[in-house]
C-alpha cells in the first residue's frame, strides 16, 4: 500500500519535471519499493521463525 502511495506521488510530480528528473525519480521510487518489500519479507520470515520456535 505504501509503495502505491509513493508511486502516485512520483507520477503526480512528473508534470513539473524534466525527463531526466522523471527518470531519476522513478528509479529512486522503484529502489525504495524494492527495499520496503525486502524489509517486509524479512519481517514475515522472522515472525514465521518465531512461531516455529514456540
């Protein structure tokens, strides 16, 4: 859900930016989304390990 909000923000700001700025913003957004997804995956894996150990 957060990644959709970030993507929407980038798209909304694209109108006032150059193509290079747009490209950089999109790349940053994709990297941020990938980082958040990795963090969420790690949290879920930790929770599962925790549940298995109990």
